[in-house]
């Protein structure tokens, strides 16, 4: 090897090392950049219709009540993973009994309800990315998620794979109109004029369908977004092979485990309060209605960030607080919808109904009640003020009378004192001291006259004043002539 070749070989190894080092530095820089990204910088772009159908294809044919519980539970990925691990350790626990076994777990009630269906928890719990994305989609785009489910049900029905049988009852219904709002909501799709409702054929027995989405919906239209298919893991009692159509497992008996329901058209979940309270005895809902709307609780989110970061969390906290206030006032959205429905029914019958939304009428009633309470309070305050003034006047008058009596007594005492001081002065000027009557007896008291004579008046003081001796007193005693 000549000198030039040796020189090239000497520089070749350092160049490789430099290239490898640059790649390592680049990877570390990218990693540090991702870790240092603020939560707000995370991707918050809405899911498109193709992505939503891709996600919901696995569960769109579940009965409405089970689907509602699943959508709520996916918004708590950490709790979902913990509940799935519990079901793996208790694969034979199912139905209401399983839910009661985990009543002391800190999970959200929607997650705890799913232990009644270990097939669902264990199968989907092995796909944490699907759980997180499904939950974030439902939080940010609930209307779009529900519309995607309806499109998939229509496809399955058109393919002949969705119909009433021994396990489910399939029907069509007009969705409930969404309430008027001033909030601008970006939607990827509009709700269909009719929705497909799937209910258990027997209200207390629920069958979980298992199917291959690439088959049951017919030809899949989105080649760039093939449907997700997660078959049950082998080794469990609910594991089975799916060739075509829908396979139904073992019916699971439930009475209160499923307390949610899909409110098609309004994009939210209804809660049956009685069922909820019957199964969640330690976390009861205190409202004056048997129906209320579900609100996500950000405090149970755990360590999994939201799609959209802190901005999404703050928005969800505001929504939860507003929902709690509405429940406290007893005027939730479902109650307004019932009022609107009743008003429409009255209009259809020709009964005049005041214009304005149910919410506006409820606010008007609240204002009237507030005014009445204020007027009542004012009248009560006026009465109390008048009574207080009367008491004050009475006390003042009583005080004046007592003061006058005290002044009179003071004047009388003063006059008596003056009289007592003037008597010794008169004696010093030559007046004689009054003497006792002769014989040492006391001055005679005035007696009533006998034989019709007037009572004798006491004259002792006059006699003393005229300078008479003891005889004066005697004369005073006998002044009446007939005194005894």
C-alpha cells in the first residue's frame, strides 16, 4: 500500500465516527426538542371523517348503551389500562357482580362499568393508542364521532349484516334536535335525518358482537385508512374465530352496570341517574331528575396528556364546572329539551305557546322568582324597621316618664331639706322650743267628734309657735270640746 492509500485509510475511520456521532447528536436533539415542547404545541388538528370511521369501525355495531359507556371510558386512558389489567386477573368476573367488586377502586365510574364486559376491556386494553385517540376524538368532536358510527351502521345494514335477531333489536329513529347555541363549533359532517338504534333484545342481557370490519361493512371505501380490527386475544372464554358476518358470544346479565345512552343528534351521552346511583353507591349523583348529561372529569385523566394539551384541559374544566352549575340549579340540557318537546306537542294540538326557547322561559321564571323574593324581603325589612321604631319610641317615652319622676322626687327632697334648715334659724331668732303636753303625755291625736261635732284639728304646732308652755299643748288636746 502506497503512502496515498495509507493516508486515505487513516482518514476513513474518523469520518465514519464523525458521521455516527452526528447521527447520535441529531437524534438526541430531536428527542430533547420533543420533550421540551409545551403541551399547547401538540397536534390538535381535528380528525377527518375517514380517520373517525377507521377508529369506530371496531365498535360501531355495539349496542347503544355499551357504546356510550365505552366512549366515556376511553377519555380516561390510565384508568382504562388499570381496569383492563384487573379483568385479565379476573377473567371470569362479569356483569353487575364484577362492577361491585371494583367499587372501591379510584377509577372513573364509566371505566368501572366496563369490567362487566371483560371481552371489551381486555381486547381494547391491549391497544392503548386506539383508546387514547378514541377518547380524544370523542372529547373534541363528539358529533363527528357519532355521525361516523351512523354511517358505518348504514353500510352494515346495506350489506345485510345488521338486522334484528335474538341478540339485538335494530330500529330507526329521528334524532333529537341539538339545542340552539351561540358557540361556533366546527363539524366535519352533518347528522343523518334518521339514526339506527341498536338495543339488547332483552333489556337485562347484553351480547357483545365480534366481527371483521373489512367484511361486515362491505367494500371499504378508504384505502388510505383501512379499518382497525382487533380480534379477542386467544385463551379466554370469549375467544372465537370470525369468518363472515357477526358472531355473538355469551349473553351477560346486567341490571345497572350500563347507565349511559347515546343521544344521537345532540352529540352527548345521557345518564340514567337511578341506574347510576344503584351501582355507584359510593359516588351518587345528586340531581332532581332521572336524566342528566355526562361531563368529562379532567381530574381523573391521569398522566396521559390531552390532544391539544393544556388548552383542551382548561376548556374541559370550564365545561365540567358549567355542567355542575346547571345540575345544581336543576336546569340541565335534557330538561330544556323536554320542555321544547312538550311545547311543540302543544303547538301541534293548536294550543298557544309562548314564544322563546325553554331555556329563556326558565330564565324568565327565575327572574320573576328573584323579584318576588326581593319584594318580600323588602316588605319584611320595612315591617321590622317599623316595629323597631315603635319599640324605640316606647322605650324613650318610658325613659322620659322615669326622668320626670326622678326630677319631682329631687325637688321634693330639696324643699324638705330647706325646711329642716330654716327651723333652727327660727329658734335662734327667739322662738320657743315646742313643749310636750302637761303630765308628760304626748299630744292628743285628732279624734272624730261625737254627737255630730267636727273632728278636732291638731293645734300643737300653732301653740308652740305662739310661745305657750305645756298648757298650750293641753288646750290643743281639748280644742274639739268633745274629743276622746
